[in-house]
């Protein structure tokens, strides 16, 4: 997830925004994925549901996070999705400067955020 990490030392103490791996709790600075799930079995007119975004290093951390998410959001009801971190950050930067309401080419849909039943940070994905 995106977090502020405290830093001390010159030139001054500060809080640095970074992406922290939800599997190993280390900074993701290089190849990484953002992973989330979207509910697949909703009724007509029912708002879409999705999970929070989770971040992981590619490889073992990504596989551990995937397995943990499948336990929280059962297959058949939820579809796991992922995007490479670099692409996500480019889109996020663009969307920070361009309002959805100004985009006349598409429609943005209401989404309900569904939190996991277990707190990922109280258990290590395995």
C-alpha cells in the first residue's frame, strides 16, 4: 500500500511517501504489482464492489499476497486483478491532474470498498 515512512537525518527529518509491500512490509522500489479483487456476482443495479489495493514485490511476495487474498475473497464470487506498479503510478499521476467529471468519453461508476475479513498486517501472507 502507499504509506508515509518516517525518515531521520540530513537535511531534515521527514515523512516520505512510498509503496510498501503488503507481504514482507519492505519498500517496493522496482518491479512490483498492485493487486485487488472485484466482486463478480452482483445483481443488476447493485453498485460494484472491490477490495482495497494491495502492493507486492513481483515473485514470492506477489504469490503469497495472491494466496492470502483468495482466502479473504473466495474465487467464484471475486475476481483477482493486478497491474504493474509503474503503469499504476503513471495513471495515478494523470488522474491527479485530470478530473473524472471532465472526461466526456466515458462513465465512472460508483464502487463500494469491501475490506478483508482479516487484517493483513496482523497476519503474514503465506
